[in-house]
C-alpha cells in the first residue's frame, strides 16, 4: 500500500513538473515565407480592375492578402502614444480647419478644399503623402471639447462602376458630399462629433485605441467603426489609389493629385524599402550580400515603391527596376513587378513576385 501511495505521489509530481515546463516553452513562430507570386490563380490580388475599388494589404512573410472596399472608411484614429487623425486618401478626401469650435453652426462647401486643383495650397488639406503621422491635415488634436476646432470635410469621390477603355483607369466617381467634424482627446482615446454641414445638431461617439492596429477606422456615413487594416505587424504593402503631391515643369509643387496603381509600405509599423536599378537578370542575381555591400538606404517614406513600378502611358511595368523591402521583423525581400494589366489588357490586375533574401 505504501508503494502504491509513493508511486502515485511520484506520478503527480512528474506531471506537475511536466506541466510547468510546457508552460515556459515559447510558442512556435512560423518561418517567414520564402516568397511567391501574387496576382496568380493561387495567390489572387483583387484590386478591383480598372475601377480599383479595393485596397489590398499584403503580408510578405505570412504570404497573405486582405482586400477591403476603399470606400468603407473615412477617418483613421491613430493608436500610437500621440493622438492623430488621418483621412482616406484612397477617396481623394480633403479637410480644412474652420475658425469656430461650435459644430452647431451651419457651414457651406468650399471648392478650394479639394485635390486636383493644381494649386500648391491644397497640400494643407491632405495628409502628408510621406505617411508622417505628425504631419496630417487635422494637425494637433485638442485636449478637450471646448478648444477643439470644427473641420470642414470633403468626402472625396465615390468608386465608379463604369469600365474605361482597355489600359485606362477610372477611379474617381461622383462627389460623396461634405461633413463637418470636431475631434478631441478623451482619456487614452478620442471623442468625435460629426454632422451634415447644414445641420444644427451633431452626433458624438467615443473612439477607442487598439494597440494591435495602426488605426481605428470610422465611417462618417454609417456612423460606426469599421475593420480595415490587418493588425499592424500583419501587413507590409498596400495596393491602393492614393493622394500624392505632383510638381510642375519647374519643380514647384502643383498640389495634391489622385493616383491609381499605387503601392504603400507600412511605414508606421517599421516597414522600409528602397529601389534598385536592374533588369530581370539583375533581380535574379541579387542577394543579401548585395544589400549589405551596396550603397543603399532604406526609406521610411511610405511611397518608397509608390508609382515607380509602372508606366501609365505604355500600360506596362518598368522592366529595369525592382525593390527591396524590410518588414517589421527585419525579414528582407526583393520584389519585382511582372505586369499591371490582365490578359485582355484591362488595368488594375497587378502581378508581382518576391523572394526572401537570406
């Protein structure tokens, strides 16, 4: 009997030790993808064709793509330490700070608060296209309701449905109208008031931060928060329409302008990239040692790829450049674009390949 009790005690002790040991084992982290081709049948890239109605978020290491309708959100509330609000540049939105803190005052639309006016002053009405979170159209967020200014919001343009001629893009539909909003800090989150510009009352909502994401997104038409981006460490590239800055023939700013076929890097989560001059053979031969020995500098500008992968006049990708992307986990990939149109010549069907450098 004593032997039985002793054996039982020994078994329970060993089981307890085994349980403790297992609890200390770190979870298995999947190895990063060695690379693949996106835009293929196996890994589709649904930008939405020539109307480009989707934003598509790519996780290179996870080999995944997530598509969302680019008109599903209007404002993004930053989850970082300092409070910031971004606007949906994928719709060509623009906002202007007004000289009032009273959102019940009736406002009128302002044709100058728009992109594509070829006026350098309209850059003040859009977020810095570099992705610098400290340089947004909303600027500094007030610490309380009393000091929060009202902003006039141009909601940009809808996603059109009419297909253009082969090789062309049709990405700006009818105007989506106007809103007025005010935002202020609320503890660790935000308070948002919004209304039609001719309204004398407004709706107030609380917006909570989520540290797992770059932003919490809000739709001013439906009045609810929406899921847009994947978690901030789960995406590297975003295929999207984009509000960028253009320049005149002398190099001077011509203001904010709308782009199709744009690729944004997740700079807010530490993703960086640079461009390499070289053809398909140079891409194939490019190795990790070329990164370390070459005279390359990773860019924190979210436009490090941008529009530099395609030629809108020939409807073809540049065959003399490729890119190197370093994700937030320091995985380094070489990326080369293969095409931008379908087999029928319809724009909005990008294909790219990438490979882990190691």
